[in-house]
């Protein structure tokens, strides 16, 4: 009870202060494609255009739990997935100049049976009804097996824990925001093949990516964000050829105070795989995101967000993700 009271007190302190004109937003949530197989390629997570000031250093710890479920039986392929994955990421950023920052992310994974099925079932029963995949796998506790032409492509053990692929990033701010122009930055990313391929935590090959990030203040309380990225995987995964991936997001942040905001976000990811015969691999992903950001100390930001599959493209996305992250900034 003491811990709950402490968190509630921090939240109240975030929303109780007034908003000053020109307050800085916290940016879009650093969401990536949490689909267990698509995340084997480089991610360009959500980012704001603004960069760190020269000499500033950010340390961010994020923990996300993702429920994955799919049942797709086709003539060519068979996909059965029912599990949850905890992804813990340590993200470091440093401002080299007032326009250039660099960063690195070290992820770790743990795959487990999960705890979110009953809450998700409750929501589905009260809204759209039980999803076909969940109904088909209602008596299955855990499953992770994808085959193509009788050959096993992906198979992951319950309880597996391992390191993922480490990624390195750079961001250069091309434009500073003015009354008429948005802030605009150019992004690059490179992924190193450090992940454990046997447990489907890494691709075994490096990837590269480029992107643009845009911020524009619409009014005292509102900020618009947009990202557009292209990722270029190399090699093969499980013997499957890969194709370039396009991703993008649009987010709107409402600043309640200088220390508290609410953000709604839409994300799209094209698939890195093609021609496998199953929607789980061949289709893109559309998702909605909503969450809050709270500055609990001058240098400490706490964020919580949820990611929901929109099913505009059926059968390809992870079911639901809940995540929390803390960012601590050391000023020069």
C-alpha cells in the first residue's frame, strides 16, 4: 500500500502544476513492432525531432510485456503462436553537438506463458467477441511453431531468456522549429547480430536504417509528431529472403502541465518477409498507442503506454503490449 500511495502521489504532483506557454513536449512513445518475428530486424522506434543538448546524457530503461497469439493454417504454411514476451531495453543517448546525438540500445528477452490472457478475454467478450485465434487455442497454454512446406521455420521454448540484437543510432537536426516551420531531423540506425538466433531473439545478420522525424507545436497544449523510416535487412532469417521495411507513425501529445502529458499514436510497419504463405509473416502491422508521460523529478521522466492491434491488416500484429519506462537525464 505504501508503494501504491507513493506512485499516486507522484502522479498527482505531475498534473497539479500549471502549464507555461511554450512548454516542451515529451515526444512520441519509443514504440517498435513488438511482433515476435518482425522484431528480428532493426527497429526505428518512435522519436522526436529535437536532439539532446551538447554534453547531455540520457539513460532509459524500458520494460514491455507483449501477448502474441496467432492460428493460421494455409496450404503452404502453418503458424501457431500463443505466448508472452518480456522485452527489457537499456537505451543510452549522448549529445555530441547541439544538433547531433548518438545512442545505443541493448535489449534482453524472456518468453513465458504469460498473465494477460484473462484480462484480454474480458475485454474481447465485452466488445468485439473472442478473437478466432484465441478461441482456437483456448485449451493451449503455450505454443510457438511456424512451418513452411513441412519445414520448421521458427520454434521457441517456453521460459527462454537471452540477449537480443544491439542497435546503434544517430540523429541530426536539420531544422529548428519556428512559428511556421516544424523541427526536422534525419536518423540513421545499424543493428549488430548479437542476439541468440536459436531462441528467435536475433536475426544473425546486421541491418541498417534511415528515417525522418518531425515535430510541430500546434497550440499551447498540443504537439504533433511524425516519423517515416526505411530499414534494409541483410542475409536471410530461417532461410527466408528479406525485403526492405517501411515504418511510420503519427502522434498527438496533449500537455496537461509542464510535467504531465497524454499521447495518442498510430503506427504502421510493413513486413520484412514475403511469399511465406502465412499472414503472420507476409502482412504488415497497424497499431494504436495511448499512454501518459510524467516528470516525477527535474531529471527523471516516467512513461506508461499500451499498444493495441487495430486489425486493419488481420493476423499479423502482436495482440497487446503494455510498457513502462524511466528516463534519467544528466545535464552537462
